[in-house]
DNA sequence: TTAAACTTTCAAAAATAATTGAAACTTATT
DNA sequence: AATAAGTTTCAATTATTTTTGAAAGTTTAA
C-alpha cells in the first residue's frame, strides 16, 4: 500500500467510526486529516482534500475547536488561517472524556437523581423503578469519576502501576 | 414528580442519550423501558407504551438481543413472547464493552495496523503519518485491553482495590 | 475608506437513517 | 390440514441530519 492510499483509508475509517459514535462523518474526517498531517492545513486544503464545501468545513472546524482538540494557527506573512489537531493521544483522551462528561454524563446524572428520588408507593413496580434508577445513578457516577481519575493520572506512577497490574 | 412522569422522563432521556452514542432512539427507549420494568413485557405493550409500529418494535428488540442485553422469555400458558433486559449493571457494562470491542475496536485496529506499516519514504510527511498511526494503534490496543481487564475483574478484590486507590 | 482576502452563517437542498404497515412467514392449536 | 396467533421482513414513506452555496460579516492593507 502506498502513502496516499493509506492516508485515504485512515481518513475514511476514522470518519466511519465517528458516525458510529455520534460524531458526524466530516468532523471525524477533518480530525483524522489533521492528526496525520505534520503541518498546519488551511481551510482550502481541507475542502480540496475531502471534497467538501466551505460552509461545511467552517462549521466542522468550529465544532472541533469547541471540543478543544483542534487549534487555529497563524503563519507569519499569511493572511489565512491554518489548523492543527492535538496530536498527543493522552491529551486527546483527556479532552474528549472531560467534554463528554460535561455534555452528556453530568446532565444524565441530574435526571437520574431526579427520577430516582420520587416517593414510591408500595407497589413492586414503583419500588423496582426507584431501586433500578438509583443503582444506575450510582453506577454512572462511579464510572464518570473513574474515567476522570484515569485520565488525570494517566501518565504518572499510579497509572503505570495500574497498567502493570492489569497486564 | 409522580411515577408515570418519572418513568417517561427516564425513557426519553435514555433515548436521547442513545442517539448521541450512535444507538437509535427507539432501541435505547425500549432498553430503558425494560430496565425499569419489574416484569417481562410483551411486544404489544412496548408498541403501546412507546407508540411505535410492530415492525419497529420487532427490529429493535432483535437488535437488543444481538447485543446480548435483552432476553426473550416465555410465560407458561401464554402464546406470545415477553422480553426482559439485563438488569445487573456490571454485567451490562461487560456485554456492551465486549460487543463494541468486537464490532468497532477490533476492525479499527486491523486498519490501523495496515496503514501504519506502509513503507514510508524519507519525507517528513510520510514519516509523521507512520509515526502517528503507529502511536494510535498502540493507544487503541492499550485502551481496549484495559477496558477488557477492567470489566473482567470488575467485582473482584483487584477491582475493588483499584477503586479505593482511585478515590 | 475602499477593496480585497478570507470566514461565518443559515435557509434550502440533498443525503442518510428510522419508521411504517402489510404481506410473508412460523409455530401452535383444533 | 386448516386456522389462528403471533413474528419477521422489507419496499415505500417519513423524519432527521448533514451539506451546500451564496449573502453577510470581518479583518487587513493600501
């Protein structure tokens, strides 16, 4: 396989994966492209390489910047903007999990708390509902904390020790 | 908040969350409904409660069973089929992570290996591509293994120790 | 201040994904 | 073997999400 083919395959795969994870295809593709590029890329080049419109490129780049995983760069003497992706994978994982926690897990926890604290009458049905949603609340809270700790301690001794233990 | 309202809120929330994670809304809603129900539910009841068609209910129940998180049950004397969800959350997490690994991570690793092992010429561009995709391969492999180990040891002493360490 | 270079926005169009419903299929009962 | 009870399938429809492209907005430079 030659470079161009490999690069294309990577971008396509990352894009398809994105869809399965609720991220739109183009956004994932742009990210893929920036990840494997050794230098900043202009919007023009992204449009060209992925064959997408200016509007599409603009909106998805904005989206990636909102996630904190793509940055704008300015090149001396150049008028236009260039973009780079966070290339440190540990850092990328931290940012993604922080953001997902903020956007999805925290709001879900709020709802779970609400619905699990209703006054159940003594029917088995209502008791089970309260019981199950409470368990879910605890579980999600635990998972969220764990993920947070794991990313936080990612590359320190504690994390490394854990990796060894789990081998 | 009264029971019916809470239940509805939970089902809606779980459904919305599903979409963000690449699971279709109805599938997530059916799962939610079964999770908080203390007894098996028939397809009729699911259709009624979620106001969906027979075909939709059938296909999404099938999907949930393929994930291994919903089971068919037969009630003595009853002709029709009833459904229950896996209610043990640790078990649910294990099944979901196993399945996602099989469906998404493993195929991705295969591609990453392919594209990261091309013969790079000595341009910085190609070198960076190989380097970055190799790192990505290692990272994804490590994460996949970790998740596997974590769910496997979920409720044994090692897991519990880890939880304590991370507090 | 004007014009050029570039970016953002957003309503309309296109693409994709989910849903319906009725026919085909299965299984159990008489 | 015929019928009834129930389930699955899938082409057509409907709903949702993404993309386009051109107008409006910004910034820089002469």
